[in-house]
């Protein structure tokens, strides 16, 4: 009987550890400021296609000529695939324009709403922010 209880306890603990990362998912309002929209244009330096959100990085030249690297957060890979995104939708070296919202902490981090590509097309970035404000959990 003790072996059975030990097995159940260990299995339950293992399941809990697998589920914990999903519970740690953040909200738009916790990290980004909906009163600070931003449009940036620059060259893509890196693309990370991973869960829970994709990230890509853009070098942006400021008014003084100094270049800053911005981390851009997009939606989940699954949500972006439904929007017809793929791993090759954005390429390193490509100059793009990103519309989104700045991080509350003042870092060079942006939650992307849309991306304008060099060919003139626009990709929806799967942001958790929409026209009516941050989406509420259902």
C-alpha cells in the first residue's frame, strides 16, 4: 500500500511540475503600457521562434545616431501559424517597422501589434492587446 501511495504522490508531483510553467504566463497589463504606443524601424538581428511567445530583435538608430537593440515580443507560435506566419516570415538583416507598446520598466522591449515588411505587406503580431484594450482571460 505504501508503494502505491508513493507512486501516486511522485506521479502527482511530476504532473504539477509540468503544469507550473503554463500557470506562470504573464498578462499584457503586467509588462506593457497601453498608453505608450511606439513605432520603430530597424534591421532584424535575431529571430527566436519558441513557446510561449516568439521574440525577434531589431537594431534601431535613434535621433542622435546611436543604435539600440529592441526585443520585440510577438504571439505564440501556434497563434502566429494560424495567421499564416512561419519561421521564415521575418529574416535577419531585413528592415522592418514594428508598431506596438513599450515595456512598463523602460527597457527596450516592445509588445508587437503589427509588423510592416519591406515588400509593403503587414503581419499581425498576435499581441495580447487589441483595439478594445488588453484581452481578458476567458
